[in-house]
């Protein structure tokens, strides 16, 4: 079973990158634009986390999705 430990969402014409079993793998989807990245990330954050990110321009966060693992 493969383990995804990180997802890097970026703009600039590059697709999302996944860390799978320690190796960085480019996603096979189309690149995301700035609004898509913001909507994806902000949709997973609490209001407090959004405020911290907007204040500090960095945020360390992890998510656990029981249905996924």
C-alpha cells in the first residue's frame, strides 16, 4: 500500500506534486490556477488557520481523512 505524505499545490503552469513513499511524483492532472489552489487550500483550513496563513504567509498543517487513510 502506497502512502501519500504530502501534496504540493502550486501555480505557474505546474500540476500538483505528491510525495508517495518518499518520492515526489508529478500529478497527471492539468495545472491549477491561483484561484483553484486558494479554493482547494482554504476549503480545508479553519478560519483561524486562514488568518494565521494570511498574517505569516506560511502554515504547517496536516489533515487526516478517515475514508482515504
